[in-house]
């Protein structure tokens, strides 16, 4: 029995997305910028996908969707597309629990003289809007706060944070890669100026993403070239991947109400079966949480028991989960997200994440809970939650 519970890392492409990909590769392989019939067919498919992705977040103008190679490029375009407009360094605000696709561009800017403020979070990973108000300076050029944290599942109060920025005339970006297709997003109501999306998080294929750019917001491109995507992302579009993205977005929107409720039910069932297990402690906000996301830290009673150890053991049992800590050049590092939330370095080595998807069943949840308990008992007999 094999169970995949790493949907926050990537989702399996759905059959409709694969069929669209194949059709695009065989029938619509023209360059969308070409003026002849072949190019016209490709351009029509491209603009259909643009409308489908725009509908997922209720963007009234499809032209506000700029296609990229993925969520990371969308994040970088948002940060650097604003920053490059300034001749002198300004002030950027992010949270301390951002994805590296935001944290690293912010670090790059900081090395070049920008002042970067990382807002603290509480033990549940939430930003306090009052901290944002206090952090704003006269030269604050951009605020970027992740919508749904991929490692611990916490949802930020994006509406409140975005409104603070809008009231002060400051541009606001959010990485919504984990939220799109799992919770409703309405950019006509949500006070955001820039919003990042990724195809392979919503059952599309890898290699496509998008940045929503509110009409009137000016960006500078990262790439020079032929001026595709309103001049903001030059290069011939990856049409087949984008077409699959569009279909996945359309289906995600249609299925969202029912699937959101189903995932929340499964999520809560898994939490209920594991919340009192010795050796495990839930992480993230239990209420303001992604509907598909379950996360814990491991007890450090046994110093060699890390999140990656448990991932390997679960994989041997046919269950795919993920760990929060990072491994670079063979050296295991504590999760920066858990450190930002106040966990000790030892505990921050023990983060694990189980994320659910459209193929996850109740039987999968029950089996996973049973196996995880057995693995923990074998690896860490007698562990106590208090030791976390």
C-alpha cells in the first residue's frame, strides 16, 4: 500500500491537464507571437488559459495575469520588479516565515543596501497586524507576506495586512501558492497588488506559474527579450504547460467548495488521531490553517530522531511525507520557520508535514496514523510530548 501525503510539495497532474498538455504539443505547437494560422491557434490557447487562471482568483482583467515558469519566478518578479524601479535603496517588509523564494531576493536586496524588516510571528506562525503598522517607514516600497505557510500550514490575516498597506499607499504582495485552489481568493475584494500562483500545486504540470499584477501597478522585467507577457516576462511561453495550468485552474475553481470541506474533514481526522501521541506536538495555527495541511514537531528525547529520519522510515512503509528542516552538503540544519516561531534548534530539526489532496481517502488517513504511531514507538519508545 502506497500513500502520497506531500501535496504541498507537488500534486500529481490530473488527467485533464495531461490531456490538454498532449493536445497542445500535438495540435497547438505554434509560437503564440507568430501572425500566421499556427501562431493564431497557439495564441488562442494561451489567452484561454489566461482567462481560466484569472477566474480562479476572480481577476476581472485577464491581462493582469503574467505567466512565469513557476511560483518562485513569480515571487522574484514581484520583489525585484518593484525594487528595480528605485535608484537608491528603500525599505522592504516581509515576514520571518516566508518561503525562500521571497527570503532570498530580500537578502539579495539587503546586501545591496536595502533595509529589510522581517516581521516576527507568534508561536503559531501568525503575524500581528500591529507589528506591521509599527514597521512601516516613509521609504517602505513594498510589503510581501506569505498567505499560507507551506511548512506549518498557518494562514496569515492577509486582508487585514493588505488593508494596512493600501491605506498607506504601499504596494502589497502575497505568495498564495499554497492557498490557490484550496481556499477562495477574490483579488477584487482582497487588498493585494501582486499575488503569486503555481500550476503544479493545483494538479497542473510543473514549469508554469503566474503573477497577478493589479491594473495600474508598474513592474520592471527580470528578463530582456521579445516582450512577451506585456513586456514583463520575455521569452516564448511554455504553451503546453500553461494550457494545462489553465485547465487545472478551471477545475480547481469548480471543485473548490466541495473539496475544501472534504480536505478539512480529513485534516481534522488526522490531527485528532495524532494530537495526543507521545513524541508529537502540533505546529502552526489549528484554526487559521490551510485545509489540507497537518504538521508536527518531534520530541528530542532521542537526539538522533529528526524529521528526516521519520520521513525515511515512513517512506519505507510506503507513505510519502516531508520534513521541515533543510539538508545542505550533508549537514542537517534546523528549520528557519520553526526557529522563527520560537522553537529550539533541536526541536526545529524535528518538523514534519503531512499534506492531503484530491486522491486522499479516509482509509489513507487511518492507515497513516496507525503506521506513524508504530514508527514513533519503535524509534522513540516512551517519548513524552513535554520533551518537545
